[in-house]
């Protein structure tokens, strides 16, 4: 396996970075996770746009143009002879001294990893997930914007740890007012009387690329989709609940804080959207 590191392809075993890299020392950097379906890089433009916006927000200048980065991604996939893959793009602040001031870092570091995709087990999609709401709140957008996909994911990690402790598959994260925001690394949707609702991102959710793709897809399938705030109660009484994300795609949640959702199995709307999503992923991308 070949990894793109700074300016060259190196073997996985040799792909190491300095302990003085501020990505390691402070979580100073940004990242993206991208999927490749049968040679199609799904929503590559959107992922690159988000990466550059994350970088812009934290004053990190990516030393490549979008076109160069796109080319590097394509080459990484080719070099690893992959057809269906998961790509992890990381841009760290780079190597500096022990102080946290990014001024000591001469140049950001780019890492591109492309791996054969390890799919989530089929049973999980047939059975559906259990969710549990956690005490850790989504960081306030005015403190650190959830739109910045930074290497500092401690908020989400704490949420995941809580979910693990509670013995549920995934966490339900609220904001400081108690409104539902998202999971630890996925967006949430509820379905009530065929109407699909997802939280507006200003409540404190990452504007997921899969989320946006599902909103578009659902609308083309003539579902009503709205972005509106909701609470845990609304989730408990929903007909269906599902999560979206680059890793999970579209997956049902059938139990939330011990309450059975609907019939306790993935619902029709969720199944419909998952099937439709799997159809578009090979089309809607960069070949
Ligand atoms: N929310 C968070 C916090 C995430 O890290 C992710 C993963 O990227 C998502 C939601 C889902 O976003 P996307 O669909 O762009 O993968």
C-alpha cells in the first residue's frame, strides 16, 4: 500500500511523521473522509471545498491548489489499484517547536491514504442501530464551528466513549439547549408521517455531504424534507430515525434511549433512501 506523504508516495510502513508535527502535538490541522465507488470519487468537489473552508477558518494555507489535490487523490487511488475505496485526506499544520503557536510551523503537511473499503456488516443495515443520548454537548458554534473538520475531534470522541459506556451503537448528541444535533460522526434524520426532518446545521452539526445528498435525493423522490430543530421527544415518537455519513451511508436507528422506534426495524423511507443512494453513488462523482 502506498501513502502520499508531503511530496511523494511512500510505502505504508515508511509513512511516518515527526513527533513535532502540530497535528500530533495539538490536533492542529484539518481532514476529510471520502469514498470511491467503482472508480467514482463520490462528491469530490464538495469534500475539497469543505477541506479548503476548514483550512481557511483556522488560517491554514494548503500548499496545493484544488486541482493539484484532486490529481494527487486520483493518483493515490491508481497507484494502489483500488476500485472501491475509502480515502483519508489530512492536512496538518506541519512540524514546529513545542509551543502551540502555529507560527513555528514552516509548512503544512499533506497525507493521502487510500484503503480498500471495509464495509459495515450487512446485518447492521437489516437490524438497525441503537442510539443513546449523552451528557457531552456539541461545542457551541460560536466557540469552535462544527463546520471545521479539524484534527481536534475530542468533543466527538468523548461522545463516542459515552455511547460505548452505555452499551449503545452510536450517540445522540445534543447542543447546550438540548436540541438534537448529530451523532459522533454522522448526521441524524427523523421521519414522521412521511415527512423527513433534519436539524439545521446552525444548531451545531457538521453540514454533512451525505446529509445534503440525501436531502436532494429525498426531494427528487417527492418526499417533503425540512430542516427544523427538534428534541429527544420528537426522536422517541418518530416513525423512523436514520443516520447519514460517508462511512455509514444511510443507516436506520431502531432504538433510542431504550425506546423502540416504529416497529423496531428499519422503516420503508429509510430503506427506500438507502437503495436510491446506493444507485447514485456510482454516478455522482469524479471518474
Ligand atoms: N458529523 C460529523 C461530526 C462528522 O465528522 C461527519 C463525518 O464526516 C459527519 C457528520 C457526516 O458528514 P459526511 O456525510 O460529510 O461524511
